[in-house]
C-alpha cells in the first residue's frame, strides 16, 4: 500500500516550478521484503490555486462581516450561535467569543414593539427553519445583555445544504435614530397640517374680502369713480383673486408632497371625461378645441391626483397661445412595454430647450402674469404628482412651434 504522501515542488526542464502531490508506494517481493518504491507524481497547480482562492475569499468574507455596521450572526438548527461579527456582539453587549456555541434565545430576548412577549416559535429565525424562506421584520425590539432594549430591523435567511435547511444567517440593525426621525417627521407633518389649515382659512378670508369690496366698488360706485379709480379697483380685485389661486395651488403642492397615495387601477378615459366636464366653461370662454383619441388605457395610479395632473396639463395647453390664435389641443395614448404614455399636444407659443427643465420647478415662470396669467405652480404639481405615483413627466417643444407634454404610468390589464 501507499507508505506516504508528500507535497513537493518540481522543477521543469525550462526552469519553471509547479506544486505536485507525490505518493510513495513500497514494492515487495514474495517474502514481503521491500525491493523498491513506486513514486507517482500529480501536478497540484489547480488544487493549490483553488485553495488559495478559497482562502482569499474566506478572508474577504471575514473582512466584510467585520467591517459592516450591521450585526450578523449564524444560528444552527438547535438555536446555537455559530458565529457573530464584532458589530453584532458590541450592540448586544457581549464579546464574540462568549456567544459562540450558546443558545441565541438565552442571549437575545425578543419582544414586540408594545412590550408584549415574543414566543420563540414566532421568531423569524424559527419561521425560516420551518419554511426554508427568508423572513424580514421591520420593527422588532431586542434586549441587550445589561437589560436595556432597542428597536431593530431583523432579517433571517436560510443556510441550505443538500436541499435541506441547516441553519440561518441573521442580520439586524439598531434603528433608534430612524425611529427618532420618523417621530420627528410625524410631528412636522402635524405642524404642516395645522399651518395649511391656517393658510386655507385664516389667510384666504381677508383675500376674499378684498376681492369682494373691489368688485362692490366697480358695481355700486362706478359712477362715482373716474377711469383711474375704476382701474385701481380692478387691480385690487384681480390681485386678490391671483393671490387666492396661488394659495390654493401651494396647498395642493404641499398635500401632494406629504399625502399617502394608495395606487389602484384607474381608467384614464374616465379621468379625461371628468376633467373636460370640469373645464367646459373655461374652454368655451377661450374657444378652445380639445380632441381626445380613444380608447385611453387603464393605469396604476391615484385617481384624484391624476385628475389634478390632467387638469393642469389641459389648462396649461389652452393658456399659453399667441394672441388671436384659437387654442387647439390633441390628447392621445401610446403604449411602451408595460407603461402607458399620455400625450397632450398644443399649438401654443412653445418652450425653448434651455427652459424646459425650469417650467417644472415651483414658482418658475417664463412670462409675466400680465402676459399669461398663472402662479408658476401648475406644472410643478404635475411633476410632483407623477413622482408620488411612481411615474414620470416631461415635454418636447420648440419656441414658436407648440409643445407636447407627456406623462407615463404603469399600465394595467
């Protein structure tokens, strides 16, 4: 049989070296006396390279585990800790060496955010053992060695060998700062809601009074006012109206920034019909002609927000036309893979390429309100609304050649 195995370095004729495994087998005669040895050498380069690569990979994994700020530990099917990185041990108040091999539920105590007990069988790790699937908990409470607790996000992923679950890898992080930020954000939103209520009711009341008194001057005292006085009264009433419109637009923009939008299938055809019915009087006043190419697709969105977005696009399309030109608007759909495009094309004054990003920013106006009325918020609402619904918006235009605005949302069906 083989007497011994050696790992040696051989030198080729050209002077190059390579690792080899050499097995030495004794040759014996009929009396079992050794009469010689048989040496079989095998080039060991591939195995040595694989071992070196595996060693490098293991070192890189260890460095990664130790350099991350998250806690990471392994757990076997008996619930014992197989490894833990330094970050995880430090957060929990232990040394890594004293945790290995011990039951994790003796080391880490779980509870729900309300403080109620967390049964072991409901632990995400045990769910992973039962189902073989990863499990994520966004809001759990872990207890440190000293008895203090902290909110944590917790992920359990299975370790699978030979198609069987052999354990799990758990990643957790202290989310105390995130919870503080969420609390601060909720408090800020409450303050913003109170501010919006104040603006909507207390600030608009004197504006309505200004507008009403200005209109009363024009209607009831016109014969007592000269031309200059009547012009002043018109300006007072008009300025109050523009201010009131601006406040309403700002409130809508603020609402879109903070509202929780639940996305559902929405029929764009129904949205368009509602918008055109709402704008009927103003479209007739401007002698605007709007054509819609049907059928319009169903999309995944928020109906009220889509109504506001489409209203602003149609209003914008009929507003920015040259003097003496009848506004003409064409609306049509386009499908692009899993997305639905809606185009709104006008015959207006157009937008130079260098200004096309500006028009979607709040308060950005390319023309004075004396030439084209508006608040500079309408297209900002379009952009914000589409972003909140997971969609996009944009424009294709040239100065003097009209514009084609577009919005895009995932289609349904």
